[in-house]
C-alpha cells in the first residue's frame, strides 16, 4: 500500500478556490505575510516534512506503543527525533505571535498543517497539539511573569502543554471534580488530586511539561461554579526562566488502549504540586472553554484527516486488486478487473472521499473563522464567534462520527486484508475511534449544539446559516449541473428550520428530555446540512472550471446529494419522535 | 464490569413463546428427544459451561493471542483445557447423528449453544465451529470409507475441521483459485498450493485437523466450473482409523489481526499433500456451498451474540456510572445520577438491545428452518430451503453490520473508558469487525440476496415473506398497543415490494450495475424489515402477557419501530438512485 500523501491539490482548491483564502489573508490584520507564495511554500514544506518524517512512524508507533516504567514514559523509536525536527524547523510556532518567537502566520495555516500531521500519524500528532491550546489559555489568562517565562519555550515547542480535566469519577460532568488547590504563603498553590486520561501528561519529547489543571480552591462553591484554573509545571521554573526542581506531579501509569497507542494517556498524580492560579478564582471553566473549543476543532481535523488517510489506502487497493469482472470489462486480457470498477466498491470509496474532502471544507472554513475571531474587525469577531459557537459541535461531533464510517469502509474495501494489521487500515479505524469520545462525546456535542447554541436565542444562530444556504442554493438553480442539488438543499433547509421549531416547542411543552432525546440525531442532521452546503459551493466553483479535477468535484458533490444527504430524511423522522420512546422502560427491565 | 451472562430468560421467550419451538420439536422427526425439560437442561448446562469455562478466557486470549513458531501454533493459556472440557462434556456432538456418536438433538439447539459460546468469547468459539460444517460437507459428499474413519472423531471433537477457500489473489472471486490436485495411482490426489485466512488451520487443541480444500484437477475448466473439493488431513489416517504420518500440509505463518487474536488465522501450504476427492469432479463449489451457507448463519450468530455481550457491559456501566442530573432526579442524595437516566444513553442501550434480541429471533428462526431443511417433510424441506435462501444473506449481512453499530455504541456508553482495553468493550468492537467480512463481505451478501435470490424468479421468494408479514401485521391492527407498529410495517412492506419491482425494471433497462449499486442498501432495508417482523411478533406475544419482562418487550419493539425502522426511508431513497452516480467518475479522477 502506498504511503499517505498530503492532498496538496485539494488544499489549494478548498482554500483558494472555494473559501477565498487569498482575499481573506490579504484583508486580515497580521495576515499580510501569508501571501499566496508563502502559503504555497508552507503547505509544500509541511507536506515534505510529514511525508518524510511522520508517515514512517505511524505503523511502528502503533506496534511499539508508549511505554511506562516507574513514572517515566518513553515514546516509540523515532518519535523524539521527529519531534526535534519539528522544533528545529520552527513548525511549533507557525501561527504563534512573533513577539513570543513564533512566525505570526494566521492560525488557519496551522490547521492545514495539522491536517497533514494528524493524517500522517494521529498518535504522533497529538503530542504537539495540546501545547497550542495551553499557550492560548495562558496568553489569555496567566499573569505576565508566568507568561514571560513559560510562553517562549512553549511556542518553540521545547516545552509542551496538557489539559488536566478528567478524574476517575467525572468526565462529561466536571462539576464533580475533587482535585484541591491550597494557597501557599508565596502566592502559589499546592495541588492535590488525581487526574486521568491526560494526553501527553508525561513523555520524553520535551524539557518541561506544563499542565493546565482544573481544581477547587478551599471553600469553593460546589459544582462547576467552584472550579479554578491552574498552571502546574513538571519542573518548577526559576525566576530567570531556567528549570528548577522536579515538581510533585507524577505519572502513575498509562492506559492500554484500543488505538492511538503511541500517544501516552496518563494518570497524573498531584501530591501537593506547586501551581499558579490563572484567571479569576472559581472562573476556571470559562477560562478552560477557550482551550476546549479550539481542541474540539482540532479533533474534528483528526477525524477528517484520518478519513483522508483511509480513503487513500482503500483507493490504492481498489485500483490494484483484481476480483470479479466489471460491466463493461476494464481489463479484458486479465482474469478479473480491478475492484474499483464495481459500483458498490465505488460507493464505499466515494463515501470516504465525500467525508474527507467535505470535512476539509468545513474544517478550513472554521479555521478561517478562528482567524477572524482573533484578528478581524469588531463586527467580524462577533460574527465569527457566533458562527463558531454553532459550527464547533457540528464539526467535532459530525466529522468524527463520519470518520468512523469512513475508516470502517476503508477496511471493508480491503475485505479480509483490511482486518490484518500490516495493511494499516484497521489501525486507522482504531485510532480514530477516540475522536468521537474525547473533548466531549458525540452526545455532549449534540447537547451543546441543540441546548446551548440553537434553541436559546430563538434559533438566531441557525438562521444565520439557513438564510445564507438558501440564498446561495437559490443562485445555483439556473445551472443545470447544480439545479437538483440546490433544490434538494433548499428543501432540506426548510426541514431543518421546521424541526428546530418543533423541538423548541416540545422542549417547552414536555421538558428537557425531549432535547436530550433528539440531540445526537439533530447534530448529525446539521452535519449533513453543513457538508451539503460546502459540497454545493465546491460544485458551483467546479462547474465553472474545466478539467478532470473539476469534473470529479461535481461528481462527488452529486454523490453526496444522492447517497449521503438522503440520510437526513430518516433523521428527521427520529428527531420528531418523542422522548417517551426512550424514557418509558423501567431501568430494571433492560435485562432479566 | 460484570461478566457476560447467558440471557436464558430471553432464549426461553424467543424459542418457546415467539417461535413455537416446543411444537416444532414435538413434530420434527428426530426431535422427540428435545422435550421441554431436555431443552431447558441443555440451555442451562450450556450457560454454566460457557460462564465457567469460556468467559474467563476472552480478555486473556486477546492479550496473549495465538502464537506461531516454526509451523507450530499455540493457543492462549486455558484454551486447550476448556476445549478438552467441551469434548468431555459431549458438547461437540450435541446435534450430530447418534450413529456417529453424537446426541442427535436438533441443530437449532446447537445454534442456541453457539450463541452462548460466541457471546462468551468469539476467538475461542471459532475453533470448534468449522468442524460442524466440515462434518456436514463430508457426510453429504465423501465416500463411505472416508466417512467411517473421519466422522466419529470429528463428531466427538477430537479432530477439528477447516474450510480452505481463499488464496492470496482471490477471496470473493474464487474462480481465480490456483491450488492444483494431481491424481495419484492409489486414487488419492496430491495437492499443491497456498491458502490464506484459514481459520484454525493449525493449533494445539485436537489430535488431527481435517482440511476441506478447493482445488483444480488437471485440465479443469477455468473459473468456478473447474473447482473440485478435497479432504486433506494434517495427519494421514491409516486404514484402521489410527493416525499415520504427518501429511505435507503445514502452517507457514499466522496473521496479526485487529481482533479475534486468539483465533489462529493461518497461511496453509500444501506441498503435494495427500488428499481425497469428495463430490463430483469440478463440482466443488456446489458441494462447498452447503458449508458456506451454514457458516454464514453461524457468522450471523457471532455478530448478534457479540452485540448481546456489548449490551450487557454497557448496561451494567450505565447503571453504575454517576454523571449529570436526570430529569427527574434519580438519586437526589447523590451529586449525580446514573447515566441510564439520560435519554441519549438509553437510545444507545436500546439500539444494542433491539439488535441483540431482535437478531436472536431472526437467528433462531433460521435455525428452526435448518431443522426443517434436514428433517422436515418434503414440503417443509422445500419451504425451508426457499426461506433460508433469502434469509441467509440477510441474517449474515444485516446482523453483522448491526453488530458493528451495537459494539460501537457499547464503547460510546462508556465514554473514554470504552477506549481502554481493560473494560473489554473495545475488544468486542474489534472482534466483531471480521464478521462483516469473512464468509462473504456485506457486498457479497447484498449481491447474493438481490441478484441470486430476489430478482430471479420474479420476486417469488420475497412474496413468501411480504404476504406473511402483511397478513400478520393486519391481524394486529385492532390491538391499540400494536396498531401503529403494524401500520408502519404494512406500509413498509408495500415500499419493499415497490423497490423490488423498480430494481427489476432497472436491471432490465440499464444492466447489472444497477443491481450492484443498490445491493447493500437493499440488504440493509431487508434486514430492517425482517427484524421489524420479528419485533412485531415479540410485541404481539408480550402484549397478551403480564409482567415487567413483557412490558419491556413491547417497549423495545416500540423503540425499534420509532427509532431504527425509519432508516428504511433513507435507504429507499438511495436504493432508487441510479448506478450512474457511482459509475460516472473516471477511475483516475478519484484523487489528484
């Protein structure tokens, strides 16, 4: 099987042709350095880096796994050398502020680079990722003296970051967390407690690890309103920024997992570890949500990029594997044709392709909004924040679920060989499984979308998109290549609005279980709608251009509208069903 | 997490209350020994055996895996001891003829026992399974002297069987196979070639291994019409039935797989190995199809039983794990409620339950038909064969796909813990992945259903069921508990017939790609229909009885009709779409 290649042609299509990134960067304050030539160079160099350094580590990393021995975590062979090159080449600071030593390019370029990294090896890509969220959280909330010492080495990638939320008894429900932070006389805090599922909590890649930790101050209110945010370094940091003594935070063990085995998922024990409050006391959840939301967008990219990798693998196999005769024959001189001729094999491949390429458009659109949230005008910021509020759970929830399907089809195209480790398709399916769970399960994304974003504010957020989608689709009705897709989308937008209105009414009439009952199906419905919007945009661009690439784009859009978007019909039926169907059964009656 | 328990209450419901097994056994020639007391005793003893001996091997078997060393395959610790107990207790011969040393009970009882085995440990359960198919194939086609020596030890389980079809270059397309069989002077044959993916091709559980092998005679016609069937023992068998020299068939390696790691999946090399022709020359595929079809029903049981196991695990966790507050509160004294109170968690659990219990009804119905195919009157045999022709691909294809979803939801209910190996949920998802691939992928099942079973003969096979389902549903319309389900089913049956007619027309008008294009969605549609029929039957029985068990059955049926059957609406849309959507793209245009 050929190795994963960065789909540079498609990045160009998505960024330049569909989403107007050239104009976006030209008008973005701080985006002036991101000239078309610079963007092209960054993407090409990024592709070279990941194809040369990261792709070869994916399989071996899975076989070897991260290892724990008496508190020390060792990453698989080659991981450290590749990480060092990442740092040397300045990739860690690609989108970090120049004043901190970064290159100051727009964060959306880092998103594109991140797709390449995660597509090459999800396990590997997770190590540098969380640092970016930790930097942003500290930049927004930490006192200046902490920032001065911590941020430059974090921006360079010499130190890494983590996100310490989950405890054994609380994952989705962080209000239950118990880790305590006692004030010390010097203004610092002593943290005591145990955190689980800490990605990169301990490893051998960086000189220091900076934990961003949720904990409770003494006498803090119960629940989420009594949670504060702390910085706890693995090694204490001297006043001059040099590393001091080892802090009393340690890795008690790492998890043995289904996938992303080379990524160390740690139990982190805080035994009176020295930490620093960042942000206001008891306001930790709000501070953390910046981190969480951007991480969720990152996980959406993980799902989508793994779907791309699986698509490439399945496609290569489908072109080579000879089995059964096609109609018409493809290679009459051979005893059988390559399986890509069979419609059902194409159905699987096109499903993968529509998810990977459609997801790329959604993710890069979100990345563009993040640029604007950080650097746009006041109006652009406000608009971007609203759009991201709605799109973050959709991108995270929908694309990671779609990626489960895409990687499953990747195995299926290979038949029995897909189940064999050496072909790599099963690893992609195991690795991607976590993306629908961490940073908030699909259920949590559904509840966030419907309960916090859509239904409050009388559906104003939804209208932002539905009007735009309908208007855009209406403009395509005269194009014979696009008319049936545009019509379908207009009809589905009306259905989306009706369903939302009905749910709002049911929530009022019958209470919040109606929301919980419909949330995941509503999330999936919304995901299919957003991808439909982007596929129509892609088709609109492509229908005006000439060449095989563009023909294939229109064909993929057509596939999406004919074979995937129809799933919304059934989702509408189940969304409309009452919560009673789910709540009726006595909990003791599930088994006898 | 509590261990898997055999759902004895549900076996009783399905067999005695829904499917009328008491009357079935009473009227079945040779079924007279299967009295209600005997059936009860077999099921209870079976449950004791699997819970005591097999369940404890599931996790350790996965961690340890089967090991290959210089041609010798070692099963994980405890596998051999448990296998010896299986043999000692006579389980291998449960449904084998008494004249061969078996107990002579109906084969459907063995299906029930097999659900327990496979639900306990899929990896382990696969070892004894294939022997049953090999026995049946030899009993039907082998010459008497072979049967006399081979069958008694196979029936006892002292020897095991395999099914050697696949070669490196051919899986679904067996017409391409190359293994050769040269006649020897003594009437035997020398087989030369290499087979892959041979389940249990080598292991340490039995004294001998009997390979049923597809190979080509000299000058055989090309393709599937030139394939013959052979028996090739690991140890040659002397005239008195004792074991002779080692035959020249050996295990070159075993696969490293995503799941069922304790099951040895072997590369088997035949180096002039001594074999015996069974059945007529060049008629091997027809002979093998008995074996293949029964194996497919076995794989359907594997999928369904693993869904049951996953459901039990998720349910136990959902009852214990406290997270978020329910509406109304479940445990107001505690900081959070068990997650089983949340509607979306129930959606996942009920999906698993509806698949596991609905699948049990479908599988046991097929098992009843197999009893009739072997032992019924001439009319019963003919009817059973027709029904099995249609139901085999549905049970195999649909239930193994549904099992993918059920085990995925099992992980999802556990959240992050579902991804951790020690909880066992991820293993179930990995193990079950193969069931949608081996013994014919879902694509192959879809093509078999639509292209070989439904469309030929003008849909006569389909009518057999659609009339029965409509008639049954019509009889339920007066029951207010069942009326809406019955109405839904009647409407869907009409849709099923329409879709079938349309497909038949499209096949005539536009050629076989239309069939290939729609096959998998049609298979899934048909699966939802059959499970709907069985859930309506279950609800009809339950609505006449009193007690929590029966209330829950009606509620699960209601869930099935409200939340799962609606998927047929979208499937109908995609079935109706033309193959052009799939065939349009140039094969070089999938990526650039």
